[in-house]
């Protein structure tokens, strides 16, 4: 049962997420994987059946916890019988090589807005509103699988970013891919996830920009998103944008 549960890369990734930050909810785990809540629930059920994950209810939420005991039993039975030190050295080399080849920066920003989820969703998806606080129009029908464009608001129709709508659950979750129109290959495509949650009488908006090209792109994104989201917050709360904005950001 344990080996079957570990055979799937998505389930291994979920375990990695819990190892990094134990006690996450289903919604928090779904932010890290590109799948529906139903699919994530099915994967977690397999991990629970293998006793690799357990959960505790906190009110209406289920918080999931990694249970390392079955993994320790595998180590004792299968790993310790081999040359442990040599395996550790090979594992370290593998992790270093994989990190150099596959790990790309991720940027996360959280802001709190005195508004409603519906108004925040509209501000993110309405072309005219995005032109006001971003200087670009986000243009799409926002259906899953549809294309979207980040067009300049000067009437030229030029798109500086293009992509696809990966998830669209109004007014709570939107996931889009981002790429340069000149180089829209999979290797150069990043992904942005917007999560809109009620927080008492206000709204918590979380933006996660993943698979950035390099640290230079991460540095640029780190300047761009705070300015844009502060502009959005000001527009929704006061009806006015901040001076000397918006920022422009690269696609990845």
C-alpha cells in the first residue's frame, strides 16, 4: 500500500508540501498543485489509506499532517541493509543536480482589501478595470482552456503577456499561465494563481507567481506585484489609484 501510494509523483509532491509546512488544509494544498479539489481529495485519500497522511478537524476545516512512520519502517527494512553512507552521498549529488536543473523561483504576495470577493474577482478579470490600475487590459472570457492576453491600454492592441486559463472558479480562484508572445514555449512559461478568500468582513487576496525564469525575473516581479496590488487595493477602497503607477512586469 505504501509503495503504491508513493508511486504517483503528485502524491509525493503532496507529501513534500506537508514536510515543508505540516497541517495544511485542502485549499492550501490545492494552491500548490494544478488540479481540482476533487482530484486532490482522491490523492489524499490514497495517502491516508497508506497511513502516510492523517488529518485533524479544526472547526469546518481538515488539517492534514505527514505521518513519517511508514517511511521510517521502509528505511529500516530496505535501506539500512545496504551501504548507508554511499547511498547518502549519491542522494546528495542527485539532489544538488536536480536543484540546479529544475528549481525555479516562486513569488508570493498577500494583501487584505476592504471589499467583497465578487468585486475583487471583477477587478482582476474586467478589461476596463485592469486598464485603470495596471495600465494593461486583461482580456479573456475566463473559461478554463481559453486564451488570455495582457494588452497595453493605449489602444494599440499589443499584448505583452499571453497565456491560458488553467483554473477559473469565480469568485475564489483563478490560475493562468504567463508567457511572452515572442517565446511562448513551455520552458519559458510561468504561472500565476489568484486566491480570493473572505477574511471576516474583508477579503484576503493571495497571488503566487511560479516557475519564474531566474532570479532577475524574481527581482522584477517582486517590485511589480506589490505596486500593482496596492493600486488595486486603493482603487477598490477609495475609487482612486496611487500616483506613479502602474508597474510593468515580465511574463516569467
